C-alpha cells in the first residue's frame, strides 16, 4: 500500500490469520457453502476501481482494508468477512497448521517471487515466514542459506532440518555469493549486510510492513545493478497460486498453539525470539 498504513479501527478485535467454518451467508453470498472451512487473510477488501486495482496490483490499493487492523479480526467466537477475499484451504492442513499460511505464507510467497529465479537464496530471520519460504525454495531445487540472531542455535538447527545448506548469525558473511536475499527480520541494519551478500544483479527483498531505519551505507553496496525492494500486502492471485503450491509441496508448518488468554506471553516470546516456527493463538481455549 502506498504510504503509511492508516490508523487501526478502534475499538478493534485483533487476529489476521483466521481459519474458520462458514456458519451463515450474507445477502448475495454464494461462493462458499455452509460448513465450508475457509481462511481469512490480511487483505480484507479493496476498492476495485483505482489504478492499482485495475492494474492487478490490488495489494497497493489506497482504500484497502486489513483484517485485524482496519477490519475486526478473528480473536472472537465469530467474525464477518467478504467472501471475495477468502480462500478455501487444503484439507491436508489441520486448523492450527493452516493459520500461518494466511499471512506468513502468503507474504513469504510474494517475497520469494519478487526475489527472482536465482539459485542461492538467503533468508534473514527464520521464523513463521522464513521456515515456509525455505520449504518453497527447496521444493524448487534452490539452495537456502539461513541468517538468524547471533547465538540462536535452535533456529539454526531448525533451518538445517528444513534443508538449509548453511545457517549462522546475520552478522556473519554469507559462505557463497547469493543470487537474492529475503529479509523477514524487521531490522534495517540488515539491509547493508544483505546487499553485501548478494552478487551483482542480485535482489534484496524486505518482506515486513515495518522495519527500523536503514543506516547510511556506501553506494558501492547497491552498485552493480543490485535491486533493493519491499513487499506490501498480497493479492488474491497470490493466494490462489500459493495455496495450490501449499497443497502440492506440501509445506510442513511448525506451530505451537497457545490459548488466547496467553496472548501477552506469546508476544513477549516473539520479542525474545523464543519460538520455533509460528505461535498460533486459539480463541477456543
């Protein structure tokens, strides 16, 4: 989306990776049958008429609305969603394992596509999105190199278990020149490191909505036709392609479920980096 995200709706029900069952249909709704299991993603609505929407770039719609931010989310007994922006989910994924696909997976997929078709891919930040992208890249026969917080041996071991050829601290140089790097860690100081790691003509993709400031850096890090770009939101076409891939690969999401009443503890664990894969809050418990 162009510019800054609008202020959130207040009061607001949070929750933007929603897995649920259709229990009622609004007027004119006929895409899903009652009882269908569907996913509600971050992108909740767009205007459909702006230049971005008409150019198949609805992820940049300036009037877009977002689940759990400008639309009420899923941490409730029921939620309302526009059927046009929801997805049927592969039956092979239990609810808790399907949830991370709806944001971490979708944004990760879009970031990987933006990274291009290079063979050697660096992933900076190996959490919910990183561990999904690693599996997509490996399924395509690419080489994966994982960069984590210094001393996070658990994340590094996890990355290797998913096929990463190398895993180490983000402060370490890459063992090989990378064709592309994808940053999921919201740390702007990793951008110069990633640019330094990619070969001329390579791409660095920033996959987060927010990131700390990028420090001053010498132009030579960008020179050589390196590309630095961001990813904003997703499109419904991304979702259609991604969920077809997710069913075929298949992706093994590593999740830990926690009851909704422990949301603050879950957030603190994420801040500390004390989670492997994704934490999923369950409003039913």
